[in-house]
């Protein structure tokens, strides 16, 4: 009686072992894809936030350059908005994270009223996702800054 009982329990133990083979690999495949997606998503989010901050720094630098040029114009006796239109070169030097060839900084508005000059600068940069999971592979990011001086 004991030999028959031990044979059945040994057989069921063997089936339990064979039935669990590969379960760990399957569980890792399921959990690993989720973890990989979270890792890649976190990296993309980090790149996006760094690019946003660099774009804000670039817009602040562009406004500073426009203000300095306007102040130089006022000190030389010309109107503050003289030669303050179009592209502002040299802005990319302050943001080494961004590709200088894709960064554009333009003075979109310069006006003087009652001795106070307002300058509006728009900075644009194309942001490309490295992992295009949800369709939108690229978009142009825009940051606008405004300064007042007299």
C-alpha cells in the first residue's frame, strides 16, 4: 500500500514540476515588456523636459541679447528698435544641449511707446521622439519671451 501511494505522489510531483517549467520565463516576458516601456517612457519624458528647459533658457538669452542691442541703439542716439528684427544669431551658444542648426530665435515684435520699448522674441526648436510608440514622431516646440526697457 505504501509503494502505490508513494508512486502516485511522486508522479504528481513530477507533473507539477513539468507544468511549472517555463512559467518564470513567461512571467519575465510579461513584466519585462512593461518595465521596458516604463524605462523608455521615462527617458523620453526626461529628454522632453530637458529640451523644454533649454528652450526657455534660449528664449531668455534671446531677450537679453535683444535688450542689449536696443540699449546700445538708445545709447548711440538711434531708435531702440533699429536693426531688431529677424533672426538673432548666437543664442545657441548658451544652450549646448540643443542642436544649433535646428534652433531659430526671431524678434517678432519691437515697439516703443511713451519711452518704453517692448521686445517679443520667439524661439523654435524641432523635438523628435526617439521611440515613436504613439504616432507623433516630431513636433516643433515654441517658446515666447517679452522684455520691456527704456
